[in-house]
């Protein structure tokens, strides 16, 4: 995968606040970018201490999108307090962003936060992935003709959830996940997505098969949740709170 990190770093430097990290999410992280896929950058920023202790809410979320040096970039960052709070909930999405191996910008605090991530994982993260998959499946079903992208997102989410329940590890790359799942049709769909346009479509005649696979993998995730030995609650709250205080005082 050829990723122009230097060009993206130029965009990251334009952020209005200091960053803790910026990583690549979306189709590039999931292992099936199309030639015309944009780059989804996600991360954490730090609001000034004066803003945090004042009556002003400040920019809890910063969103910037556009074309930079020929790249279509969608950058979304959350203030540290908001992101850290999401980590302590059953939100697998922020953990995927934090642990993304596609790192554009990092700091020692990013590495510390990554080390705390395993202690944020609970068996109830299954609910996040079940809900996310149901949303993606609804998007897929109502399209005419059906597209490859939402179908791959659906299966990626379900397999990530199953893997997390069984291993306690966050893995967002569908190709890696499929090494264990061994679903031959996924390899074909990934190849179609990678070599085709972003809006590549599917044969409507295959819908019944994909529906049965969606139902089967949903049941597998539900069963993995029931059998999971992951903890009920996160244990990283105190350590994450300590890191937040240190970041605030240093900013």
C-alpha cells in the first residue's frame, strides 16, 4: 500500500491545536482502499488550558476536509478529554483509530495511551460492533444497485468484533482477519474494491447469499460475546485520567 505520509503530514501541521496523534482510518486501515479512496485521518488534539478551565466549551471536535497536494483528506480529531472518555465506553471505533498501524503523527503520550488500550476493552464492545454492522447492512440493503463498499464494511465490522471477543485484540484489517475466517468470497470482494472505483456495484442476484452470511456472522459475534472471558468493565480509568492531567498541565 503506497501511502504519501509526508503529504499528509503537511496537512496535519495546519491543525489549529497541538496533536497527541494522527493516524489513518477508513478503507486504508481496513485493507481495501479503492484507487480513488480518500484518506481518513483521525486523532486527538489538546485544547488550551485557559479554554478548558473557562466557561467556553472550545472545539471538542475539529473537522477539516478538502484536497491537499492532490490528496483528498478528511481529518477529524477530538479533544483529549472527549476521546479518552470514549475509550472508557464500549466504543471500538476510537480504539481502532488509536491502535492504527498507519501513523502520520505520534508523540510519547500516544504510545502511553496505546499501552492503556487493552485495559479499556470489555466484552460489551460486542454491542458496538453488532450495532455498527446492523447500520452498515441497512445502508447496503437499501441501495440499488448494491455496492461493494458497505458490504465490505459490514463484514469487516463483524469479523473485528468476533476477533476481539475471542482474543482481546483490536484488528481492523479485513485481509488479516480473513486469514482466520477463510471466507473465499471476501478475497474476491476485497480485490474488486481495490481495483475498481469507489462506487463499484454488485450483482443483485447474490444478495440472498450475502444476507445469509450477514446473519451467520451476526450469530457468531453474539455467541462470541456470550462465551467471551473479557472483563465486564474497563480498568484503565485512573491511568487515563492521570495522563489527561499531565497533558493539560504541559500544554
